[in-house]
C-alpha cells in the first residue's frame, strides 16, 4: 500500500495519462464480484439455503437503500446542499449543457454487478464442479481474491492521489 501511494504521488503530475485507472478499477470490481459469485455458486451450503437467504438479503438491501437515501437527503439538508452537492440556490449551468445532467453510470454499474453475481453463481453451480474439485477451487479462488484486492487497493491509491479539481 505504501509503495503504491509513493509511486502514485510521483506520478501525480501525469494524472491526465492515467484516466484509464477508473476503468481498470471498475473491471477489477466486476472480476471480484464474479469470483465471489462463483464461490457462492460452488458452495452447496449457500445454494441449498438460497431461498431463505434471498428473502433476507432482499429485505436488508431494501432497508439499506432506503436508509442511505434518507440519510443522504437529511445530510444534504443539514449542510444546505442541493442534489448536485452545490450550495442551495447555486445554478449548475454545466448540467443544463449536458441535457439535464441525469447521470446513469451508477445504475449501469449496479446492474452489471448484479449480473456478475448471478452469472458467477450459475457458473459456479453448473459448470465449475465439472472443471475443478471444490477444494482446489477454494484454494485458487482465495489466492485470486487476495491478488484482486491488492490490485484494487493499488488502483485506488493511484486514483486518490490525483490532484483534486474544483467544481
């Protein structure tokens, strides 16, 4: 982590050349989510109790989403910010130039992540047992998860150390 931060701080002046880091970060998230879906699909205990886990997960997800929206709205009201995180009353001309300014990238990412989990679970349940022994897959996937998380950490440090731009 320290090495990645030191490297990123040296590369800060070349931030324009590292625009691809965001895409790499997204790809690494998608790959890790797919791998976790594979692990869930390959685990007989998880697949056998999927009905009850699914209902509980849906309920928790709903409550988390609603709570996050309410909390975010309340926090914005307390600090007097509009929906674009600008002081209340501030006009956002850039949003008007973009044609309304509604950003769908978060929705797209959420849908891709859900699809990756579902695809991973289906592959883990139907395909993986024919390709590899469960014990061997557990070992390999654990190593891949650690490597993937390290890559994401390094990418996030490069991303964090980019100079901030004023709005």
